C-alpha cells in the first residue's frame, strides 16, 4: 500500500519552496537590474517556476489519493482546498506563460506577471499553512 | 499593453490551466466514486444506524478514555461533539493520528471500522 500521507507531505514542499524562491528571484532581478547576475536570476526563476509547476502535479495527485477523492471538505480541510485549487491553476498558467514568453516581456506583461506571482505565492503559502494545520492540530478538531 | 507573443502565451496558459483543473477534478470524482464502490466489495453497505452502533462500540473501546464516554472531551482530549469537518477528514485524522497528541489507529481499524467510527461521530452533530 502506498503511504500517500508521507508522499503528499514530502511532495508538497517542492512547489511551495520553488514558487516562493522563483518569486523572490524575479523581484530581486527587477529591483536590482544593475546586478551583474540579474539575467541569470531571471533564468533561475524560470526553471524554478517550471519545476514548481511539475512538482505541483505530483503534490495534487498524492493529495487526491490521500483524501480519497474528496476535493472540498470542511474546516481546515476545506480551507486547504479553497487555496490549493486557485494556486494550482495559477501556478500552471504562470509557468506556461513564462515558458512561452521567456525574456520577451513587455513592461505591462512583467508587472502583471509579478503581481500574479505574488498572488500565487500567497495562495500556495495559505494552502501550505492549512495543510500544516491539518497535520499538526488535527485540522479543526475543536 | 501586451505584445502578440504575450497574448499567445496567455491564451495557452489559460487553456492548459483550465484543462489541468478540469482533468484533476474529473480524476478526483472518478477516484471518489470508485473508492466508494470498492470499499465494501461483495457486501451490501451497512445501514447508517447499524454502522453508527458499531462505531459507538469502537469508540468506547479506543477513544472514550481520552475523549470521554459521551465524546464531550476529557482532560487531555477535546470534545468531539458537533465536529465541523468532513467524514473524509475525520477518517484521515483517525488513521493518521495527530503528531504528539493522538495515536494513529490505522493498524487497529480497517477502512470499514473507520467508516463506522465516522458514522458514529456524525451522529454527534
């Protein structure tokens, strides 16, 4: 029998960490354009985002198996899902967009992208928080 | 404004994202239905009342000494009356336990037993 709880716990950390790291790299590269490695930072953020999106598929699959297909739920479980699904959709969309556009971003495109990266990071962090609550506090058991 | 390449990228991003989410929800739904069907192979599902009675006996056996005989809480464990979590989540907590607070019952109770415990807990709403 596959230990989905352990697998999910292990896999979720990759998209969370990589997305936050990618967002940080993007912001540093934009704010400190004159840095000699600003261009490399943008490349790092691109690959981190792509790997985060791939890893999120594994995290989602293991999560579905763990919850026996319950995609909503109540309490912390429900809140975890309320943040997970928009975060997952946004993460995939951002990764696809970034892989298509790469460095050819307009000023407006870059601003929009950074705003959406911040939003995705917030959603992923909130989903991670409620996931942690499920594990550590029994998920809303009063 | 956005360049044609960015618009093309945005279109691809929206399509792939929507397809991924639709695929995920479809797969989740299929898994959930299959799990519900396979949970009791060859046997008719127990009536909710029978299941809850069975669950009550498991509860008294393994949970009552911490959560209280009437599930209204003990010194070290919370009340389980009017839980605001789903049945799946209850099952998950029973099977996985809570780190440092509650043991896992996955070895003691199989999935049917856990379903019985969940059915009992749901009667406490």
